[in-house]
């Protein structure tokens, strides 16, 4: 799940740079109940849970990418 801080980072980066590629790692967090997105501060609570009980994967575990389409067109195929 992506929280509002991810969106804020993309907005700031896209206003600062014409071309960019952002990458991020996930926090493995055990969530055993359906998450209530109707909670007023669901993303703050999720971040708190991840920081207190989750595990940040190592630097080779890049799972999140954000970029402008123009950057992706310049990248060689995987």
C-alpha cells in the first residue's frame, strides 16, 4: 500500500526535475485484518505499524518505481 508521503515525494520530485526515476523498497509488515481505508488517518497508522513491527528489505529489494514516461522510453530493456 502506498501512503500520502509517496505521492508527496513524486509531486515534489516532478516539480524539481524534468526527468527522474524514483525507486523505493518495501516494508514487509504482517497485516492480519482487512485494512480500513475509511479511517481518517489510515496512512499515518499504516506507516506507524510498518516502522514499529515491519522489516525493511535490503537495497536489492527495489519494488517501487516512479518516473516520467519519457525516462522509461530511454531505458534499455530489462
